[in-house]
């Protein structure tokens, strides 16, 4: 999740080769993705299944319907948004290796990923825990007790930790092959639709197998990795590095966005039926285990990712590939929004906790407020001298 390269001018199917130009449509997609992820955490605050710092679940007049809506939204966003982030990150990691070489890439990633990860782990996360638990002891005694028990949880910064790990593994693999920098190959056509469907099916089946041991939602201590979802993340990061090398994104606009996004919409619409068929909406059945619900969820998730990724890449490259208006202001702040959205969101939801609305309606009301505050705060932080070198 970082800014690289310079602008590309693309109109319709006549795409200019993506070499030294900034890919504005990828920057613009990142604005959509971070917004969806922030709202996913807001949904958990108001009753959606999942783990978050705070939860507010008063009486909801919509009852079970509210839970189904939340579950479908979060499952959909989980199904493709982070995978697409890893795809874009893999793409720019390969591009950076080509331009800078291994040592400079490692240095840059340690600054841009390692420093924010360290700050969040040793400062922001403990402060949030301290404030939310209303600890009577002083902050510094709490901090010493916190770290004495080796509680170095990275919280939602698990993505940054995973991206740093993926990058180092990728660079190590390239170094073992004797590649410290490389030139791009000749442009290669995108994989066939059949090949993409086979890849999606295999990814879903592997995810199902992994979830027999690590159910979806289970988190690794400290790093907070949800291993049940990592099959998709690894595949997407690897595809991103390949996409840069063989210039797949040069021809992604050849795909028809309406077809792929329409297919994704249809797949998303059928999502509630396995959920409804589960007695009492027991999510423990679909998150892992040797049953058809868990299998259908893993495969469903993989095909949602395929259709949404292709559809969004094609649509944004055709229609939203400029830097005007909000797309000039918002993209540079995406990474900072990811880092600071927990404290901003917690502060706002706490301030409006007394608002007597159903959780679903409160989610609708709070969504634009939270997003506006996160992007505004991120812009102010990046305006501090020296911050842009890290963020």
C-alpha cells in the first residue's frame, strides 16, 4: 500500500504500456479498498461478526436480518479487498526491485513498513488498550506490565507485517535465483478465462483444506495473522509480481467490467442462502470443518475475489484513471488512513455512543463521518515535516 511511479494516460481499450508511468487507476482503487475496510471494522463495532477493539450491540429492531446484512457485507469485503491490496502491493514490489535493486528495496520497506509497524505496536495499540480498559494504574506502569507479558500484538497492522514478510520472502527467492534486479519480459496476454477459473477453484479448495486446521477468523498470537485467509493473500501477492513482470495490466482493460462485476454481484447475492440454511446462523459451521457449508464458503470467496478484482481493475482503468478532484487528494493518504483509523474510529463511535438508533441505521449515519475524519486526519499527519518520507 504505497505510492510508486508516475501517471498513465489510458482511454478505453487503447492502453499505453505501463512502464515508467504512475498507475492512477490503481491509486484510485486503493481509496475504494481502504474505505471498504474501514467500514468493515465499523460494522463489527455495531454488531457484525468479527474481532475489534470495541463493540456496541444494543437492541436491534431488525433482529436477525441486521446480522445477516452485516455478515454478507463483511464476508464480501473480506473476500476480495485485502486480496486486491496484496495484488497491487506485489505489483509495485516487483517494480521497485527492477528500479532499485534488492538492498534499496529492503531499506525502503523497513522505513515505510517497519517503522509504522513498530510505532503502532509499542505506542498506539497499548494506548488504545489502556484507554478502553479504564486502567486505574498509571500509563507507564501499565506499559511495563503490558510488555512484561510479551503482549506485542500488532492489531490491524497485521497487513503491514504480512506485506513485509511477503516482500522479504520474495526478495530472498529472487536472490537465491541470482536476481537482484531485472528487466520486464515481453508483454504477455492475460490468462484465459478458463485458466482464471481453475486458479480460483484451486485457491478455494486449498483455503478449505487450510481451514480444517485453522478456521477462518482464528488469529495467530502477536502477529494476528488469520491463517485461514492467507491462501488467497499469498496467491494474489505472487500474481501481482508476475503481473508486473509480464505486463498483464497493460491489457486488463480488454476485459468487460460489466460482465465481471455483474458476475461478482450475482455470486454475492447467492451468499446468504448457505448462511440461512444453517440452523440459527451458526457461523462456526462455515468458517472451517469437513462440511459442505465450509467448502462452499471457501470456493465462493475465491470466485468473488476473481470477479471483483478483474472487474474493478478493468473498470477503474477505463473510467477512473485520472487524478482530478478527490482522486488528486485522497490516494496519497490511503496508507496513513489504514494506520490511524482505529483510534479515529474508536473516538468517534465513543462520542456518538449515546445516539439512540438501531445499530444498522447508526452504521449508515456514522460511515461518512468516520471516513471523512480518517482521511482528514491522515492529510494533517502527512503535512507534518518529514512524515512523507515514512508515510
